[in-house]
């Protein structure tokens, strides 16, 4: 492998590497640069959710088209993370980061000026491609630049931005929509990209692997089909129906391509895009499973919390995102604390503690949520969730990146990111489905005497019920009360399912969690050399 300006570059006697790498001040600048770039990507994942009605009016688009404008970004991002992470490893991480920032910035500007839904779709697709070039490189730059004693803290900062940045992005997006219009949503990511680009050009060192094998084109293509198929299934299932032909076709394509990817990678072994044999290791398996579950539960929480704040409590979109900020702040603080705790008690204990706290937060919300209790009935559970997720995410991310050698850090980072995206899609689909099913079952018993048309509308969801109450005459108060109580019943069903997931994850980590990590790049046989830009 060849690494430019790497602090672990072993060109001579032990210890010479650190002298050739960036100093402490440069490393801080590098960390700020990659975190600003990451913030731009994360903010764009959820930003448009708050502007769905505005987009529909502006473009005269159907709800299906609006959902595609939102989802195509996530779909292209998730599908291309592994292939582009490997390209960055092979041809240089800094050039990949710069190219991704340029593409992302241009696509964001086009989206902000889009005259039609077709142009918007194309711009969002290209934004996803740019994001897939940026996101794995941001973490790979950290793991290939920071020395062992500082790497955990740097990963903690990155994890805090990745976890809490989505909530901060939603808050800023809601504020922009309230005070201006939806087109201003793209100003923030474009500005962040400009700042990150200027800093990256000056401070981020280049690093790349010394490729011994041809690029795994077959592995890259099958991974793209697998990710697109499976995430398409998870995104479209709630909208089209889980048994719809197109939904099942996505599942079939994803499953077949996924099986083909694993078979091909096992055959390629050391030349594989991703050596799947490494999942036998506790670090990679435990870290991946933890991120999958934690991000799934986090995404499911948001599916529940926003309708609760807006439809049950009657809050605006901006106030609803403000209500999530305490959870985001605690998550980011805990992400920074986790590396210190992991040094003292080990990554397994740190992850287990975080998972236990997150599970306790879910149980607390399920047990105490009520319409009359309002925000205060869920705040303690939200705080426990934020603290627990922050403690679990950082050692999980470090366990994943530590499991792959130094020259494959782009792939390691991409795997970390793909796991997050899959977890998010899975959590939204499954916990959202449980919430919907619980709501429908509960409201059916509370609609006696309500006019049939209003009752049918109310069964579609709590927001629909609130809207239907405006024409329900004297039945309006009963309809609103029934919808709000039924939503809480559905909430509890989804939260208890999350508690079961976190309980199973806790047992797995306690028994099979990662020990203190031994970085693959530091093991015998890891070849590193230093060369200039």
C-alpha cells in the first residue's frame, strides 16, 4: 500500500512515520474539513422531508414523485458507497473527495434552481453519486491520517456529526422553509461543500493503496444491484404494498445479487472488493450488527416522533425538530465520550452500556407516553436513547475500520456507511409498519358513531384523522381523541418491538462483542510506504 503523508508510514525505523505525518494543528484542520463535508451529505438526506407539500405544489407532482425525489438520493448514495470507496482506495482518496465535493455542489445548485420535477430527480440522483464519493472518504481520511492514540477521539467526532447531523439538518431545513421557501434548503449544503472544498484542497493529504489486483468490477456491479434491490424493497413496500409485483421484484433482484456477490467475493478472496470472510471476526460482525440495529431504531424513532409532535401535540415542523435537539446534543456528546470510556473498560463494555441505555430509553417511552403528558412524557426516554446511541456508535465504527487493513480503509468506511443506510431503511419500514398496524387496530374500536366517510379517512393515519375532523361536525372531538389515543397505542407497539431488538443486540454484544481492537494495518505483513503528492 502507498500512503501519502500518513502518520503510520513506515519508511524507516519505527517511529519515523509519525514525524512525516501532519502535526496536531493540521490534523485538527483535516478533521474539521471532513466533518464539514460529512455534514453537507447528512443534511441532504433528511432536509427535503420537511418540504414535501411545497414540492408537490411547485411541481404539480404526485406523492409518489415527491417520495422518489427524496428517496433517489439515499438509493444512489447507498448503492455506490462500496464501489466508489474502493475506487478512492485505488486511485487516491483526496482526488475522490475533491471530485465528489464538486459534483455534489453543482448538483445541489441545480436542484435549488430546478424548473421541473424531472430536473429535480436528475439533480438528486447526481447529488447521491457525489455523496457516495464523499462519505466513505471522510472516515477513511481520519483512519489513515490520525495516529492510534488520537484515532478513537477523531472517529467519535465523525460519529457525532453522522448521528446528530441529521437532526441538526432537519432543524435548519425546517427553519429555512418557515422563513423563506424550499429552494433555500439547498443553500446550506452548497455552502458547506464550498467550505469543505477550500479546506480539503489545502489540508487533506492524499493516500491510496498499492493495487496488486485488478479492480473487482463484478463485485462492484453485483453489490450495486443488491443494495438497490433491497433498499427499493424497503422504501417501496410501505407505499406500494409488500406483496406488490414491483416490490417483490426488487426483493428478488436484491437477494439474488446479494447471494451472487457473496459467492463471487469468496472466490476472489484477497482480490475481492470486500473480503466477506472477515465477518467471522468479532469486530467487523459486532460493529456492523450494532450500527444496523441502532440506526434502524433511531430511524424508526423519528417515524414515530414527528407525527406525535405534529398531529398529536399540534406543533409546527420547526418546533418538532427543536424538540429533537436535546437528543441530538446528548448523542454527539456521548460519541465524543465513548472513545475515552472504551480505553478504560474496552469496546465491548462500552457498546453494551450504550445498547442497554438505548433499550431502556425505548422502554421508558413505551411505558410513559401519553397524549395528556405531551413532550415531557417522552423526553426522558429520548435523552436515554441519545446517550445510549452515542456510546454505541463510536466503538462500533472503530471496530469496523480496525478490522480491515490500512489500504482498504475506503472500503471499510463504505461498509460502515452502507450498514447505516440499510439500518435506516429497515427501521423506517419495519417500525413504521408496526406503528401503522397498531394504529389501525386500535382506532377500529373507537369509531362507533363517527360518519363512515370520516371513519375511513381516519383509518389511513393520525394526520388524515385530524384533517377529517374538520368536516365531522359534532363528532370532531371524538374523532381527534380516538386518533390521538390510537396513535399512542401504535407507538407503544413499535417501541416494544424496538426494545426486543435492543435486548437481542445486547445479549449478542455481551457474548460475541469485539475485544480491544487490533488494527489489521498494524499486524505483521501490513506493508506501508510514504510518497509525496
